[in-house]
C-alpha cells in the first residue's frame, strides 16, 4: 500500500535567530532551499548564489530535479510554489557551500526531525514550539496568544475553502484579498507596502499586525467560515461573496473603532522597526 502523502501548512522554525520555512510532505520535512542557503551564506542574492553553486558543482546540478521539489509555502500573499528539499537533499546542498555554519546546521536539522516525530505523538507540542519561536523573536506574550488563535482561525477557513472547491493556492490569495479589501480597504500587497514589508524577504503580513489588526482579521475570517458553512457555498464566486461579506463585518467594526478613538486602526509600523527601537532603548 502506497504511503499517504500529507502536506500541511508551512511551519517556520528558527536557526540562530533566522527563520527557515518548512512543510511536512510525503511523511518528511521539506525545507525551503533559499532559506537554508541564505543562512549559510548571508548572500544578498540567494537565487544568484544557487545558480552559481550549481555551475560550480555539475553533479549537484545534474541531480537538481531529484533534490528540489516545488511545494506550496505560505507567504504574505498566500501559498506559493517554492523549491524545497528533504534532509537528504539539504545535506547534499550543504556539501557545496563552504560555510563554518554547516556542522551546527546539520545538528540542528537532526533535532528538527526528532521534534517532528515527537509532535506526531503529541500534537500539542507543535503549538508550544510555535509559541517558543515567536518568543525567541521577541514578541510579547499577549500578542503571541492572539497570533496563535489567528492561525487556528485561518486554518479552519482554508480547510473550508479547500473542501468547497478552492483548492488552488492562487484562489486562496484571491479570497484572502476579498477579506482584506472589505476589512481594511487594502489588498494584501497594498497592506504589505503600507507597513514597509517585503514578500521576497520572507515577511509575513500577520506577523507585523498589531493587536486590533489581528483581532479584526480573525473576525473577518471566522465570519467568512460561518457564512460558507451556513450557506453551504461551493465554487470560487460563491466563496468570494462570503469573503466580501465576512470582511465587511470586520470593516464596519474597524470604522466604528476609528470613530470612537479618533485614530486609524491600520498601523504603518512593523515588528522589525519596533524591535529596532526597543534595541536602541536597551542600549541607552
């Protein structure tokens, strides 16, 4: 009997305070190759480095089709196909990178594999470790609690979308944009630009939202899920209508908050900027 293939949402993890995106696929961890190369080389042009690496190592280039597997990875604009490799493939890539970080990185990868086996036996460990990652990044505990709840709400919504005919990653991005436009008057791309974020750098919009922004996002997505369930919606157009209405509920709440407080809910701040400011205060 063939093994069942499982591909879950992206589960970022941390090596030396840098994020490595990964996804569980075909009963193995697959890591985003560009993230690994970035950490080991500090290259400003990761894709260019990978091309040069393959030119320097003809055997690696010849076997690239077996090493690199395009998989759906969560980005600020929804899931996008990115080249990933399992542990065996990553070890092969490491051989072509002259880096003092290679050995500790290998030990870290082995640890990550062990943790996944533990999480299969006890799924609550995955939640605990996700919280630890945000803690290591310096996020406040109350924010982390909201972010974790938001992840659960988002996963429930995308499961509904998939079961109702929106199985392609770009359709998830379309539906998400409908919620954002109705809730915040911005698409995900416009929201990212407003906060000074860069999708190519791996920035995740929700990781840079403030408390009210996170809560309104949850409200829009939870309402959209309920609408699609109650109406038994199927197909992209029906789901878009639900997303517009669900996002509208959050949008009206946002406007009410803004009227009551006299301040805009959408902040142009991002966590990287806030972290930098905190660091300056500490040094003073």
